[in-house]
C-alpha cells in the first residue's frame, strides 16, 4: 500500500512546515490513514490545534513545540519527548504515554483523563487545571511540578511524590 505511505508523508510534511490548517484539512480527507510518526522530529514546531488523534508517535521528539489545543486522543506516545513543550488545552484522553518526558512542559488545562503515564517524567511541569482523572501515574516523577491545581480524582498515584508539598520559589 505505497499510496498510504505517501499520503502519510504528505501529512507529516504539512505538520513539519507548520501548516496546521492544511494538515487538519488533509487529515479529515484521509481518516482511514493510520498515522505513524514514531521516532519523528517535530521539535520546536508550531503544531497547535493539530488533529493527531490515534497517531502512533512513540519516541517522537516534540521538545519545545507549541502543541496547545492539539488532539492526541487515543494516541500512542510512549517514550516521546515533550520537554519544554506547550500542551495547554491539549486533549490526551486514553493516551499511552509510558516513560514520556514532560519536564518543564506547560500542561495548563490539558486533559489527560484515563491516560497511561506510568514512569513519566513531569518534573517542573505546570499543571494548572490539568485533568488527570483516572489517569495512571504510577512511578511518575512529579518533583518541582506545580500540581496544586491539578485534578487527580481516582488517579493511580502509587510510587509518586504527588502528595508531597512543592518547595516555594523565592
């Protein structure tokens, strides 16, 4: 199915060029294409609002990218790098995110309901009004994370320092 591969590359190229509106239009016309961006590099790119639901992007690099408002529902992002990325208001429900790097990421109003964040690194991330309802955060690193206003009802927090106080900044 060489055509599917070509279509997928067309979509990735649009994203890499920051053409989110064009990508979303392409995506709506190619819903049967299973996006596989595993290991791909979108570091520092502006892909805010992109329709990436269901994408496989394991070990992809999204560091310092603007991903605000993007849809990653039911995506596979295991081992991906989101260090310093802006994920404000992004949708990440039912997402596989084991061992993902979210150091210093902006997770303001991000929805991670039912996400699997086992052994993820959220060190220093901002979590204002972030939703972790029923998320799996077992073994996640959350030191220095601003988690005071995050919603973690029914979340699995075993092996985390979630309930430890955050050191005040002077």
